[in-house]
C-alpha cells in the first residue's frame, strides 16, 4: 500500500521509500528511510561546513581538535589518547592533526605533570582565540542549514539521533 506524501521533488529519500512501499508493501522500509535521511543530510551539509572551515583556514579534523580542547575547560589540555578517543580517530591520524596545528601555533605539546613519558596537548592563546572567535559564526552557519526546524524540533531531532548513537554503541555496532 503506497502512502501519500508531502515530499518535495528534491526529496529523493522520500521518493525511494514511496517506491519501495509500492513495490514491497510487506516490508517496513521506515528504517531505510530514516538512515537515508541521516546520510542525505550529512552529504548535503558537508560541503558547506567544509567551505566555512576552509574560509577560517581549518580542515574539519583540525577544527575538531581545537573545539575538543576548548570545550574540555581550563587549562584546555588533554592527552593525545584522550583526544583521539574523543574524536574517534586513529592515533596516527591524531598525531598528524596535532603536528599541523602545532606548526601553525594553535596548539602546543607540553610535558605531562604526573607522567614523565607522557605529553599533553594544549591550546595556545592563538588557538583559544581562533576557536572562540569563530564558534558563534560556526553555530550560526549550522543553524542556517536547518531553517525549517524550530528550536524545539532541533532539540527533538538531536535527542532522537542521540538515542540511535547510544543504542548502536551499546550493541557494539560502531
């Protein structure tokens, strides 16, 4: 049984789901539709986010490091392990990001205060200012990518996506 939709012609996910419903009414395609929308939203926003960061002379991974250090709170320092675990990247990938940011004077490696073999990665004043100065424009740009959602709808969507992520992590699917 096909359902009537109010999808716009640009909604390829909705069209595909409607076609599956018509062809295979015995199969619940809603999960495919939900995950298709998540993937589609990511694809449609990624270029704009990347362009915004490039205008601020940052790659997405570099922004993630600066943002993670900034939101960690004073003294804005973490171990490289805490950084790569927080950002779900390999240790080699994190080392490359840190190296690039360090060369640009945005982060610095510091001796760990309690582990002579360890290091901390910390924001420099320049790195702190960069992330703090660009954060309001970054979140405004992200909000502009969701103009049809109210604040309440954004909160609901965030909560529901959080449930998906938590469930996947609990099941070991990530």
